[in-house]
C-alpha cells in the first residue's frame, strides 16, 4: 500500500479559528480535507460543486449552522440554514431545487423553540420555491449541543448561460457588491449582549437568488465570478478570488457601503468591516463592457438598491487585495486571522 496523499496541515489541535472562514480555515481545508477527500483536483474550492448525472449538469452543496443565539433581529437559525444553502448554490450559478435537512437537538430543548425554527425553515424554503425533501434527526445529551445545530445539503439546476470561474477574470474587470456589509455579524454580537451599544440593526439574511438571476439575465456573457462573503467577510472572499485567479483586486474604501452602526461597533472593537460576516449579500466580477448594465439590473431588483461597484481587477500585485484610502494612500487587505466573532452562522 502507498503512503497516501501528503498532508500539509500541522496544527496540533482544532481551534475556533479553524471554523471562521479565514486563514486557519483555508489551512485546514487545503492541508487536510482536500488532499485526502478530493485527491489532486485542480479546480479551485468553492461553496458548491457542479456534477454531471446521466448527462444532466447539477450543482450540489452542503452546509452547517451553529449560530448563537438561535434567534436574532432579522432572522433565526432555521431561516439562516435555508438562505445560506440557497445562496451558496445561487453564487455558483444555480437555482436551488431541493434541500435535505438534519437537526442535531439537545435533550431538554423546549418543543416551542424547535417548532419555531421548523416553521421558520418552511417559510424560508417556500419564498424561493425550494422543496425540503427529507432529512434526519439526532438527539444528544443535555449540554452537548447548545440546544440546536442544523446541517443542510442542497441540489440546484444550473442557470443557463452562467459559467463562473475565478480563472476567467481579466485585468479591468469590475467588482460589484450587492449591498451594505457587516450587518449580520454585528447583529449577532449585539444579540449576545456582549457590546454595550444601542443600534437599530438587523441581520441581512435573505436569499440572493433574485439578484443573481437579474444579474445573469443582464450580463451573463460578461459574468466572471460570484461569491457570498459570509465567514471572513468581503476581505477573505476577495483574497480567495485573487489567489485563485492569480491577479490583484483593488477596492476603493470610500465606495464600500457600511452602515454607521456597523462602522461604530467595529471601531469600538478594533475590527475591520471588511472582515465581518454577511448572510444576504454577494460579490460579482463582471467584464468592463457589462458593468453598467449589470449594476443597473441589480439596482432595479428589489433588495438590490444598494448595489455598487467597489473596485476592479488589476494585474499587480499578484494574488493580493489592495484598498485605496480617501486620502490617496493604499493598504493591503489580508484574509481574516483568528475568530473575533465565533458562532455567527
């Protein structure tokens, strides 16, 4: 027998940062999971995989949700589980058709809380027309699961004309953002009572499929890449894109849509809004000749009024994200390091 695939992951144990979507997560996935489970696949890792079954092309994704608290302004774990799965499929260029769901429940969980989340999941699935076809339930001892965890798997049908890959990006492409960033992560923090700050702020959890479909209809031939900036925020997502395409992303700081409540909380905590998680926004890279029609299509779609162009793809510095400041300077924007806001999705 051979020695098996070479493992590059050298961390002695798993820490919270390995689930935050930043550098530690990437190290775990690329250094341990991918070599053993995926082999020598040359495709960049994404939120959904495209597969072929008897000649039919489908997208498939899986996700898990451990958010604390279970409910928060603007949403709850049940709604978040559906929206997160639908969105991972949407930004891969697919319309979600079917989900299967697994509940891991803690003994002692009040039935009224479980019913609330099941109903929230049902409502969220009906909104984009997604069927929940089945699933599983497990119960663990009291104190072993923080009341409830949810895992999902989703299958989607590809949106005609959409072929997204970071490798198709070219210098001069526009970087679009669908709306304000940081709402979800800061809302969860405030819901925990960990910050003495009054703010009228709600999670942005929602399905982005209507926006993606509007974008595809207007600019499919020029649509290079899409991703929803969840864990690790916009900074981590754009760094992953830059690394996968071998190019640079330049963003203009003054163009970033950030609510004052989010900006204020980040300043108090020493956080960068670019690292805060989002659950109802997405990034897109579009060829320059399609950028105006793409932006107009997003802004005409309900929920996309705040869409904007935040920057462009450049040749250098390779595999990096650079932010231009309002004062004419610039800074390198790195991926998230550590886990400043654990258990946000």
